[in-house]
C-alpha cells in the first residue's frame, strides 16, 4: 500500500505574519514535540512498514522539515486547494495517511488517543492504533471525532484515509520515560496496526563453520531453484529463502496473498515472477458477421450484460459500432448542496453577547473553559450551527470565514465594533495558543471592554468582562449581520 507518515509541527510559512516559522510544538521533559517525533517515532514506524512491503513516504521528504498544518493553512489563505498541505496530500492518492503528535497539559495528564473527522466511523487502523496506545501509555479517551482541527477537517472533506495520533503527553514524565525506554516496541505495534496484522521482521540466520576460529556466515545451498513448490509442514519464508536462495521480499512479491509466516501446508508457492495475463479489452468494434452472442462468447461475458452496458433494446448491431465490454457507468457522486447560513440582526448579536456573561462555555467538553470555546460557540450561534472555528485562539485568523465576515488588521487608528472578535497573536501572545475574546463595548482608541474566558490561564472561570488596552491584539474578525 501507498502510505504517508506526517510528523507534526516543523517549518512553514505563516501567511498573515509574512514570515517563516519553525514550530517546535509542545515542550516538556527535556525535548520538544517536533524533534522527538522526527528523530524517534516516524523513522521506526516507517522502517517496519517498509519491511512489510509497503511504499512509505514522509511528508516534507526524508528530513521531514515541513509543517503540514501550516502548509494547509497557507493553501487555504491564498485559495490554492491543490499544492499545499492536506490539499496536496489529496492529490497524491495515498491509501493511508497518519499524522503523529505529542499532547500537552498539566503534569498529571497522561495517555494518548486517536483523532478522526467528526461523524466518521473508526476503522480497523484507528482501532488498532488505539489498542497500541492503550497497551503502552494508556488512553486519555477513545477515538475522538473532531471538527476543529484543520488537517482533520480537510482530510474528511477530501476523502483521505487519515488519522491524527496523539502518542502521549510530552508534559508527563510518566509517559515520556516509558516512550523513551520502549520506543521500538511502541512503534512496532503502531506499524502492525497500520499494516493490519503483525509484521514479521527478517533476521539473518547464521551458523558456525566447522572451524571455531572462523567468523559466522550464512549457509547458502546450491539447490536448483524450481519455478514453484508446494509447502510442507514446518516451512517458513526464511527456511525457503535459505533452501532456494531467494529473498523473502521476492517471495512476497511473487505471492501477493502471503505477507507473513506461518505458511499454510500444501499451497503452491511461486519462486519466480508469474507473468500477468493480457489485460482484457474494455471495448470492441463490431465487424461484418458479428452477432451479440458471438461477441459475448468470445469475451466471456453474457449477452444480457453486453446489452445493458451499451443501452441496447434489441439484438440488432451495426458494423463499426463501438461496444463497451465492461460496466462503464461511474458511481454517482454526492454533490453537497449549498446550505444557506443563518444571518442574525445586529440586535440579535448584542443579545447573544449578553447571554454569555456569567456562563461556563465549553462546546467541545475538553480542556476546561478556554478562551477559544467562547468564540467557537459564538460562530455556531451566529450561523445557526453552520460554521465552527477550528484550532487554537491564534489560528482564528487562518480560518476560512463565512461569506460577508471580514478579517481586519489592528492598526493604531483601528476602532473595533461591538460584536467583533479580538484576536491576540503578537507580543506575549506570540506562542502556540494566543488569546481571543469578543468586543463588548466602551470602545475608544485606548481601551475597550472584552468578553472572554481563561484570561488567567486557569480555565476554571465563567465568561466575564474585562477592560483591555489592545496590547497583543493583531486582528479583529467582524461577523456579517443585518442592520
């Protein structure tokens, strides 16, 4: 199979700050997410998958320098849905895509989990990786359907067989001590899950020669190699390799139905490549003297199918007509209908702001009462549930906004309006998360009143008002409302 492995974070171009950023991701226990995954996780998973015969690619090449998320965000920002990040991945037609991350929270948080698109059903690979996580570091939650992570959203929209794997918490000494000591076993179990069954690795079998002083060397036989054999009790891929001098990878190549030992007894095993049968034609041009029954018999199909595939109402055919010899009608694609987004009035927006004051807002029910939770709920409420922000607070400016909404850069003379979304991404907020809130009122060039959660970083207080002086605010997002 054609598999793509993605290491989270890394180097990418940020459209809005107009600069390259080498994002380290989460940090903890003497390492960072970006480097640990690239140095210890992806290479080992890749090695095992290649041993199983898969074609494995690494996002960003062998050095994995690129940040797939930031590439996706750039493609979205410049409206190029072909050449960047997950948009590019969709063009490559990979059979399986897996993105690796390490989570971060308080020191007591532990365990990993698998993330897929919201509304999708976990498949065998998702459940297999979940079992590997549970075996090694434990689960913080079961397979999690999300609609607030850009790569997860795009993978679902473009039909990519994708999952994001949180291997454990980098902020947990328990998780990281275990992963560092058992990296190889952890990666092997994840590779087995992606492969669909256990990968049997090849090991050199060597024996001592008669002279004890001589070095060990592999025993090679000079048995003449037949084109195929029937397996007997005790046969393994390695024993056949030894007896006939053929690589295990070639045995697997010549026998697609076999991936691992033990081998069934009594089956025919090809030791040389089997020539493929000539591809059957998909069309036929009617010649003089042809009849439907004659054409059907010569191409091993039924007259009924031949008529159905060519919309023939009778047995009459004319010389020169091109007939389909296979079903050619493509499956109808579901074309999503364009749903109208609810547009509130200005007064409805103001009432919405008032309704949030004093409430604990947590639409995703994870990580407590975050600042972004307020804005996620705000977007849903303003659009009748049709638009949901993804990402952390600083990622709000990378979201593809609903029609009519505006992204406004904060300048010295910028005056926000009540109902705007204030996004903090510069100065002290130039970090992984940023901050965000809703403009409530008392607006002048020096201060404004903001409605927000988690200003103190504790994520345990309700939505409340605070006077802000614009420090760290880089942008405002203005929803579209009826006057």
